[in-house]
């Protein structure tokens, strides 16, 4: 395993604190566990070398293959909306850089994460192994199918957008669970929270957002 040095992890801690204060707390993210996790996880290690100096800025960043690492506020707001307590098994669709996977791994028992692009998944695995996360299981596949063998999940996070949240994924949400995902057209979406209670799904909208497309059988078609 390729362990990262404590210096590599600790550097940028001032910028990280500032990011949490100015981008998360000031915009209403209140869950202390989420704020602490985002103060700890070294976001710069998930950015491309040439973009490390922008890792704590208030914006998404390119990670290659036309994909992005989401803006810190969006990661905080989505993670808070999952309402994690530490006991959950979480399904994440869209590993991307692995940054949000790390945040969720800090806050839940186990994370099952799926990425359709092999290079991104491999790169994320390398970084997360270097940070010694032991509670993450990776898969390279079309995540719109979910992970039926491991369902039901206590929480599901989709970090790419479809027109509608795929029914295949809603079905894999356990009783009392929450699913957080963007949904809408390719240009603009709403962040949606679905909650399953007594077998029924309720829906809440958190606000506007813009994500890369969820490409697959139950998402947008690959061109
Ligand atoms: N949360 C990630 C991070 O912190 O870096 C950002 C994820 S990025 C906005 C969305 C990711 O979803 C991309 O890496 C993209 O390749 C992936 N994706 C899109 N469609 C997918 C699918 N059907 N299954 C799995 N991953 C998918």
C-alpha cells in the first residue's frame, strides 16, 4: 500500500479551515461531523498536480476525462443531506476523484462506490489506499444498475445527473434511508433528497446545481 506522508496530508490545513468557514458554515452547512471531516480530508491530494493550488477554491475542478471534482459546498451540502451517523452502508455512484468518497468514508461504516471510467476509479483507489481507508469497496461499471448484491443501502449518493433519478437505484434504498442526487436537464438540475419511510418515498428539493451527466443504461446515452 502506498502510504502518504503526514506532511503531505497536513499541508494546506489553513486553506482547508478557511474553506470550511467561508464556503460551508457561512452558507448554512451545520452538521459538525461533516464540517470536521471536510477540515480533515486533504482535498489537494485528489486534484491534478497542476491544479493543487486551487483545490480549496469555491469551484469544481477538472480531474481529466471531461469529469470534475465537485465544488466543496456541494460536497458538504450533499453529505449533510445524507444524515450519516456512522453506522450506515452507503452506495455512491460516480467515484470521480474519490474526494467525496473519502468524506463519506469518514462518516459512515462502509462505502460502496462505482465509477464507469476505469482510469478515474484506479486513480481514486490509489489515493484512498494511500490515505489508509479500509472501509471502501470499489467497482468499475455502469452505476445506474446500482449494486443489487449489496442492497439495501442506508444511504445512496449520486454525483452525476440524469433526467430522473433511476428507479433501479431508488429500489436499492433501505427503509429509513436517504438518497441524494441531482436531477434535471443537461444544463441545470435540482438537488433532490428522497427519503424512504414505511415503504413510501418522499421528495424534497434543496436548490439548483450543475453536474456532469450520469451516463448509462438508466441515465443519458453515451454519444
Ligand atoms: N464526487 C466526485 C469527486 O468528489 O470527485 C465527483 C464526481 S463527478 C462530478 C461524476 C462522476 O460520475 C464522474 O467521474 C463520471 O465518470 C461518473 N459517472 C457518470 N455516469 C456514471 C455511471 N453510470 N456509473 C458510474 N459513474 C458514472
